[in-house]
C-alpha cells in the first residue's frame, strides 16, 4: 500500500465543520458587560480601609485649638520688645544721634523689620505652635534692635554744632 498523497487527503476533508453544540450564547455572554457583585469580605475590607484612612488623616492634622498661655506669652514678648525699642529711641535722643542723611538706610531697615515683625506676629496669633514662625519673629526682633544699636554707634560727624564758646 502506498501512502495517500496530500491532495488526496485534502479531498477527503469536509468543506465546513459544525460544532457539537451552539457556542453563540457563551460568546454573547462574554461580550456583554456584566455587573460583578463584590463578595462581602472585599466590601468589608474596603470599608475598613476607608475608615482607617479617614481617622488617620483626622488625627495627623494639626490641632487648631489656640492655647491661651501661648497667646499670653506672645503678647508679653511683643510688649517687652516695644519697650526695648522705646528705650533705645530715648537713649538715642540723649546721645549724639547722626544726621538723618547718614541713618536713613538704617531707619529704612528698622522700619522694614518692624513691618515684617508685625506680619509674623499676626501669623503667630493664628498659629502659636508654629516653631518656624517663632524663630523668624524672634530673629526679626533681634535684628531690629541690632540695627538701632548700630545706628547709635556711628561716629558723630564734624557737621554738628558744639555747645559752648569758641576760643
């Protein structure tokens, strides 16, 4: 017996094949979108995660309660600083203060620091527990006093008239 040729085998194959059962209902079911019902465990796990997330967010937010003791201390420090400024200004009136043209840059710097200090003070009243604001406020007050002291230490110019009689 000889082996059948490829052409002979192809002639024996039917032109169309039919499946044993109707496959269209399964195909249609896969193509149409279906609502998946989440199992109870998955729904519980998701709700627990949401609750834990909400609670941790609420706990990690800074507390906005204003501490009256901090506000009192803040007001006292502001008052002490203002008293120091008044004392320095009075001292400058007793001593020989430079003419206005020489101290104008210092006065401008002091005024700018005073404005900044006031804005920082207002922000501190809203958030007295902000450590960075405290540091910035104290630095601006210190720098303001340093500038006033530097202005008082400038040498007296020869333009000033001296009291007494010239000989």
